[in-house]
C-alpha cells in the first residue's frame, strides 16, 4: 500500500483497518515529489462526516494537511476554490457525480492522482457512475502532469469494501491487477454477522 503506486482492492471485515489502508495510500501520495490531490468517496454522508472528524483531529492539526468536503449548495467556482486549496477532498457519490460531469473543462479535477472508493459493498447506481467515470478519466489522462512537479503522475485507485463474493470482478472493474499482489479479499463468511446462503426451490 505504501511502497507501490499500483491500484489496490481490499475486501476486509468492518473494523479491520479500512481507514488505515486509506491513510497509508494518502501518505504515499502526498510524500511523493510528483503527488497530487486525494479524493475520498464514501457511500453516505454519515461516513464522510465521521472520517472528516477523525482526520481533522489527526491529519489537519498534527500534520497540517488541508481537508475539505464538497458543499452541494455552493456554485462550482466556490467548490473549485475549496478544492484548489485542499490536499484531501471528501465527497459522497451523489455530490461528486454532479461535480465531475464536466471533468474535461474543470481543470482542478485533473490534479487528483489518488481516488479512494470506500464502502464499495454498498454500490449504488450513482456510485457506479462515479467509479466508471473515474476509470474513464484515468484512461484518457493516463498520467497527470501537475504544476511545479517534476514528472507525470499516474492516477491510482484504492477500492475498499467488506468481503464480497464478486471481489475479483470489482477489482478488475477498478483496473486492479490480480497478479500484482494488489488484490486482497477475505471470504464472504469473514464478517461480524456471517452470511447464510441457501437455495429455495419452487414447484
């Protein structure tokens, strides 16, 4: 996580350190000479608020990082100004879907070089659009050359979820190489509340 720029998928039980994995990727990105901005997306507002409170106490106060959330009530110029000042951007899928629709002309979005998608087990149609659009951006930009940086920076994706049965499919959708040691998925039974599977027949 910290020693590579490869995209990664982690399917692990709740409480096993999802946020720690995200932080390792963030530190890798921000400590690189050619690192850019970090985008963190969670499935709901409550999770974003909890992560913001956590990082405000530790990453902002202790490390001096700038963290912002996207206010859907603001105009895009106001949102862009906040994002321009930030090292880490927090958002929900519904808000980011609106912000990123015109990504080709919104240059501040081109400065994002690490996308963290949390709670992928709660994938909704809007969340799916956001992830697919990020993959499109990743494909079209390939590498991002940031102002004042020495070299282009590839866009990295980190997917976080609870253990899911179709983890390999999700990882491949995210562009994660299954053979590069970048795919980690526990069995679906590795949950605080085990899943019971059954087949119901009908006459």
